């Protein structure tokens, strides 16, 4: 018993913001996404000003995937691994150092705006690549210590993100925009794989708990088919869709769309209309099969849909929507509050949904309005994530309401 008391004393002596990874990573990611999207809106409004390392398109895609999305994924994993393994979790100085690595990467890329060619691009690439392997090591240690092999696959997954990030920088340094696009889009599909994995674990449970209904039990072959097809999409994207038979690519996207649509329907989205933390999760996940269908249409020239528009069904709809819903729920649970978000968050969930619609549907229906749709979607995103920061910032900076560590 004295060990627990001593551990609690140590934990409570740590500043609240550094007691678990979700605190700095969720808030830092939300704030950074507003800054990154804010610059993107500025660029589309005043093109040609303040050109960054890699160029505007590379910088936007890279920072929203490796700067924003990967930080949230790592924050979720390093928070969840505490419960999975029963360990203390990354906290205090080690957590600060890991977060500082991420901040250093963002600063290196931001300095490229100001210093241009006077800042070594190799130094920028080196600094930015450091965060994800360090996160993989932080994930590996507690899982290995308790021999919990079921969750060990997240370690190579983080290392794959590292390789894709490194490849995106290599492409910039060697003037290979084709490989840069391939690495960045592959990383987006990899984030979607994480969404499918975690969605399958938590959405049925959250839905049952939040609606007081019976949990929908998984169908093993359906989950395996869903994840296998998405794994193969990631692998095919890395290899280059253009290098593979269209019949193979079409089959993969069709199977992945059908499997994930069936999962989505089984989870009972119609039960969640009165629970914002649930309907926001379900709608975010719905963009995954929708994006797969739209991308299938693109590859087969069935509809006039650009690949960029198809990708944004994943990046804004599935990733942006799911992240906002998940960090809103996870934060409440881990600060000891009831799972009822501030009412303002319902507005935020609607705004990020509208951002996805503006960025995807309007360019399909009215291609001439692409600039207006990008700027509008960006503004909606910033307001949505700004509302999260206003509502959750004080919670993430403060101690748990029950006085417990974490």
C-alpha cells in the first residue's frame, strides 16, 4: 500500500499538464491545427506570400498529417497504454521532452517561412523526423514490460509513420514531388487504418454505454476484412497506385468500402441522435467508407472527382471529425468529469462536419468555387477546434476533479 501512496505523491507533484499524454498532445494538436489551417487560408487568400520549406501544398499536407494527426494519435496511444498495461504511463519530464521534440519539429518548419534557404533543409528534415521514433519507443516500453503483445503492433505502425515522414522529406530534398505526394497520401490512409482499428474497439462500447443499449458484438471476419483491405490500400499507396493494375486497386477500395460501411451500419448510428459525443463519432467514421467509395469513383472515371477532393473526404471528414469527437470524449473521462461535453461542443461538431462538406462536396458540384470552398472550410475548421480549446483548455491545464493523479 505504501508503494501506491508514494506513487500518488510523485504523480500529484507533477504539473497537471504533464501528468498524462492526452493533456499536452490534445491541446497542442488542436491549437496547432488552427495555426496550420490559418496559414493555409491566408495562402489561398493571398497566394505567393511566405513560401515555406517544401512548398505550400507539401507543407499543408505534411503538417496536417505529421504535425497534427500523428500528435493526436500518439497522445491517444500513450494515454490508452496506461490502462492497457496498468503502468504509470509517460508523465513529467519524459513527457515534456517528447512533446518538446514535436514542438521543435514545428518550429524548424516554421522558421523556413522566415529564413528561407539560409536554414539547412537537411537540418529541418532531421529535427522533424525525431518525434515519431521517440514516440514508438515510449509506446514499446510499457507494452514490452507486461508482454502485452496484442498492442505491440502500434509500435511498428508508428515506425511506419516515421518512414513515410522521412520519405516525404527525402522527396523534398531530391526534388521528387511525385514521391512526396505518395508518402503524404499513404500516411493519410495509414491514419484511416488507425481510425478503423480504434473505431472498432471503442465505438460499439461507447454507443452501448451512452445509449443504455446492448453492445453490438464484433463479427470477426468482418473486422478482419475491413482492416486487411485497409492495410492493403496503405501498402498499395506506398507502392504507387499508378504502378498497380486498376482492377486490383478498384477491388481493394470496393471491399474496404463495403466492409467499413457494414461495420458503421451495425454500430447503430440511429440510436445516437441525442448524444453529441456519439453522433459526432459515428458521422466522423461514416466519412471513411464514403471516402473509399468516392476514391473508387475517381479511379474508374465514373464521376468528375479530383484525387485531391477524394483525399479530403478522409483528411477533413474522417480524420478531422473523428479526432475532434475522440479528444472531446477521452479528455472528459480522464479529467474525471461526466461524459457530457459543454453544449458549445455540439456547435463545434457541426462546424467540422460543415468544413468537410464545404471542402469535398462543393468542389464536385461547382469546381469554379474551389478557392471559396477551401477558405470557407478552413475558417469552419478553425472555429470548431477553437471551441474545443476554449471549452477543454482549462480542463487540460487543471487537476482532475476527483483529485486523483492523471
